[in-house]
C-alpha cells in the first residue's frame, strides 16, 4: 500500500514538525537522516500514516545501530483514540458471544504493519514523558499468559507504571494500544 505524493509530503511534514518539537525523545539523531530513510521506504510510510490517522502521533524514539533502523513509537499522551474499544486478539474476539468489539488490538496492529509495544518498550516510552494517565494500552502479552486466556495492559497512575491483567476478550472505551515501527 502506498501513499500519494501529496499524502507522503504531508506526513513527512507532520513528522518533521513533531520531531523538532520533541528533541528530548531523540537526542543525537538528525532529521535529515530520518527523512532519507522515510523517503526510501514507501511501505513504512504507509504504516506511519496509519499510526497518525488513528491518533498515535508517531515519533522517533531511538536509532538501532546494529540494524541501521529508526524506531518510532506512538507518543500521543493518551492511548490512540482510533484504536480504543478493542479486545486483545482475534481469538478473544471470536470467543465473545455478544457485544463484540469491531476489532482486536493484535489484528489492527498487523493490518497497520506495526507491532504492539511490549512491557520493556512501554517502560522505555515513559522515560520520555507521562503517557496513559487517563487511559490504558494493551501491550504484547507473553504466550503463557495468553494461553491461559489472559492478556496484559499498562497505564501510568500515581507516578508509577502499572502492568495489569484482564481477560483477553475484554474491551473498554479508554483502552487501546500503542505501536512500534522500525524504519
């Protein structure tokens, strides 16, 4: 899936402004290098656009020297509005007998070409600011927990990151998910 040249230019402009406004998130990274990577990867730009239009406000949070990739996370203050009210995964969605949500976090992330943040990434994000002070976000659940029917989510309350559990089929208006993308 590709963006039109106009969409691509608009998105790169948005990402550049966000990058320049939040230099604390990416010390020692230069925008010119990020932009060159973005312009070379149409598929990744499409995924970043999906992150943007669902309310994630993606921004560069790291550079992986081993792979030469820039790492983007959803940096919106609260869980992205366009990704809330979803259960954890397709299996959980299918298990619901009634009042099914429209989608699942895992399926939406896959459709967008991104990964759910795991616990370590969620904690890394909080080194850059306060996130999910009023909402919560599903995070990648270890297979053992998921096999038993559970899933985990996280939020930030009382100056502390909390990792909780819930049935994977549950969904709430204030719970979405945050994603990561390597470019």
